[in-house]
C-alpha cells in the first residue's frame, strides 16, 4: 500500500474512531505490538468486585416488602448427589434475601444418603421425596413439580447454586410486570473450589436465537399456570429436556422477562456439560429432535442440523414456500473488475433459480464500464437501471450514455431499484462483495418469508477472512457499529456468537434481504437524512419500530472489500456530511439509544464490538 493510501486510511480512522484509537492502531502496526487487552476472566473479576452484594444491600433486601409476594417453588432433581455441592446448594437457598419460597427435592438415587438430611431436616420450607428408583432427569424433576405449592416454579440442578439475591430480583421483576409468566437470568460457572468464571450475559428474549441455541439455560422461573397449560418435562428429550420445555413455554406466552444479572452459578466438575461441552453428545442429538418438534408445533418446515463446530448451536434451513422472485440490487459506479468479481460468483454459485440482478448505474464515466454493460444485458438474469434517465437500459446503444455527475445517495439508489422491481423479495448488495455460499438465497428467503421477520443479514469477511460484519450493535461508539470486527476466521467469539443465528437490531446494507412490501410499509429508505451513512440501521430500526424482528444468518457468507468501490470518507465535505447524518441518527433514534440494544447485554461495554465486559 502506498503512502497516499495509508494517509487516506489514517484520516478515515481519525474521523471514525478519534485521535487516541487511531494513534494506538498506527503504533501497533509500526512496532508490531500485539494488543494487550484484559482477558474475559480478568474483566469478570473486576466486574464481580464492582457488583458484589454488600451487607447493606443484603439487609435492605431482607427487610423490603413487595406489594405482591408470590411463593417461588424451586425444584431439584437429585441423583447420587455430592454432599459438598449439596450443602452449598442448600446454603444458597437458606440465605436468599427473599423468604417466601419452598425447595422441593426429588431424589432418584438407588440408596438414600442419610448424611444429606442434616442440611434440611429442620427447615419446613424444604420438602424431600425419595423416589426409590432413578426415573431420569426429566421424570425426577416432574415428581418434584407435582408436589409444589408455589405460584411460580424455578428449576435448579442438584450441584448448582443461586446468588443470595436471586429470588429477590425475580420477585422484583414480577412486581414490575404483574402479568409476567416466564423469567430468565444471566449466569456464570463455578468450579470445585468456589471460583466463578465464564459469565454468560444473555440478550433479551430472542425467538430466532432460541430456535437455534438454548441460550436461556439457567435460571428459569415459570408461572405455574403456564406449566399447567404446556405440560411438564418430556423424558423422550432427556439431555435437551430443558430446551424442549423452554421452547414450549415461550411458544405459549409473550410475557417474558430477562433479568440482566448473574443470579445462577453452574457447577463445573469432571463429568459436567458445564466443563466439557461434548461430554454428553446425546444431548446435542436430542437438541435436533427438540427443534424439529418445535417446527411442527409452529407450522414451519425446515431441515435441522448441527451448526458448524460449536456444540449446542444448530442450523435451520427453512423450506422455501412457492417460487418467489428475488431482485438483487447492486448500485455501481465504474470499477468493472470489482463489479465482475461480484456478479460472476452469483451467476456461478447460486442454486436458487428465480432471481434477477439489477445493476443501478450511477455516475460511471469510464468507457470500459459501458462496454461491460453491453455484455451484461445479453444475460436474461441481468438488468441495468440508468439512475440518470430513470429507465432500464434495453439495448447496446443506451450503454453509451454516460451519467451526469450527481451526489451519491445510496438510499435513493436503493429506493429507485425497489420501485422498479416486481419481485417479492429484495436483496441489497454492495458491488464490492463476493459470494461464498451456494444456497444463500434459499437461506435468506427461509427467514424472510416469516411475516414476523423484517430483514435478514449475512456474515461478511474482509479480504483476509477476518470478520467485517456479524450483525450491528446499537449504541456502539455512541451510535451503531458492526459486531465482532476483525475476529480471525475459524476463531470463536463469545459463546460462538459469530456462528449462531441471532436476532439483532440491525444488519448492514452491504447484504440486506427483505420482503419488497416492507419498503413501502416504512416509506422506503430515508433519502433526505441518511444519504450515505446509517441508512441501513435506520431502515432496520423502522422495521423494528413496526414490530418486526431482524435476523443475522451466519451461514450466508460473503467477502466484503469494504470501501474499495467508493474509497474512504476523507474529504472535508464528506466529513461534514457524515457528522450531519450521525447527528440526524442520534436525534431520530434518541429513545432507542437511551433504552439500549436489547440483543447486546447492558453489561458489555459499548466501546468495543466483541462482548467485552463493562468494567468502568
């Protein structure tokens, strides 16, 4: 790269990330310095210190009286329980700052362990039932559920523990939203010595995320009336019985609350799934069956399989309903090599047949561009729209008409293409992308045909195969930004988030798939306020505001040669426009920004894009 290119790039980083971040990046490049960022565990230790329960908080919670104080029944299936872990479990319940609870123990051990009785025999709120035989984790749990007397039921394993404020926080949430039926919390892991690690800060309720990964896991509290409606645990899914239960519960209620606090500690020992993800491979096979049953119940058709190499993350390839047409809209200005690199893989790889490519010609000045257009229009799948004349180019003579230079307005170009399209689905695609996935359109249509879905995005890589886009975080650097930027290919992010189909608030317009009717419903992309920057995020938020959900699909993969088609934003005029559009975004979406991104836990910093814990 020459000196001019480096200077342009530095100016771009200055504008986007500020002086300090740019200096750090330059110095690291010059002196080959590896980034010395705190590990996740180091971050978590600092976070725990800052969020530790003080004696004052504990006493205040114990003395607090809620308007509604429901009884919380906690059910625990037991089997040859370790005495040390069992003692710690009992202590964690007895020390709860909320007192209206009962603990129901269903013991499926072959022999009753008399040593365990001393930990609960004097506590009337603890009910113990010896089952005389091991009926399996599901049926042992069900035996406990049958004798509960509470208004809500929580699920706890026999070697895990709850934080002392767990039930207090649950009841607080119930009082804040009295029609609540399903509650889940954040969690971490705890080893044999009581050391806590690997915090799992979860998103708020995310239906498409849950379909492909039981991210909810622990701690779950469910209204007893909902359990009576959906039924208890199903033993045919042992190993994934909790996944099946959570899906059935959330299918039958939208009164779901996520408490963004670590209230559950999952025990790690030699044989636990918490310690070795594939120690119980049957559980992941059961997970596939669980999702297949979920699809049947919800009237969806699709193929379920294990997703890449992250245990517990699944891929759903939904069946395409009918044979809908897809218009692939590609704005273009000159740069034949780049455009050819975009179009050729689409024509070569795409397995779905009912699509067209619409190139939206804008401001091209080079003869070679128009010569290339002449060859393209011979292909029946390719159309070229002349933004200047507002018409399709239909013959070779029209290919000689050069554009009158106009200001670049990405939103206007896309809107123009959408209005000229007669397809059911629209795919916005940058001309500086290269397709890697053969069945990309089937994967996109599969989600977008769901009337609850607003838009679908893809996993995009830089040329070196580090991640460029894996969804967008609202509030990153005060506005919005791409998630997991620069994550190396093959390296897993926080709980495999790069590999998981997920709900997000927005996806990049470099590859954005949506039903055509939705553009009309939200009055298209905003041509006035977001000509170049943030138009994709704005479009997605308009969909979210209407009640639609946005999906990141990691199985649709493309290379994105970012900024190669238009260059970096470095002129004074472009800087001013960017700043104006950033201010427009902050003003328009002020409430969203203040509320925070529901799919990116509030305990993550907004200064980085890779799930770093907020320790400030």
